[in-house]
């Protein structure tokens, strides 16, 4: 994982683009590529601010998906 270079992750049959902004350790931007709005997603910063592993990213994505309204495809 290189800062500023997005990579793809598959979680529970959904596809996401994940990126780490340069100079912001532990900060991630996650875009839901297979959702109803391909620009929709979320960001988070780990505490303490340090890179996280795949398991933590998957957990954050699952938490996001659990909050999405299935009718709108967005968090209400």
C-alpha cells in the first residue's frame, strides 16, 4: 500500500477503492464502487494515527455497509 495510490478491496461481494492521503498517517478514503452512487463512501483515521491492516479496513467497510439504508444506498 503506497500513499496516494488507490487500491481495490472486495468485501462481502462489494468493491471499494481505498486510498491513503500523503502526509496523513492512518487516514483512509474509501469509495464504494459497486454501490448505487459510485462516488459515495467514507473516510476514517485510525487511533493512534498509524497504518492499519486488511482486517481493520474490512471491519471499517462492514461497519459502513451496516449503516447504509438498502432503499437509498446511503447512510440516513
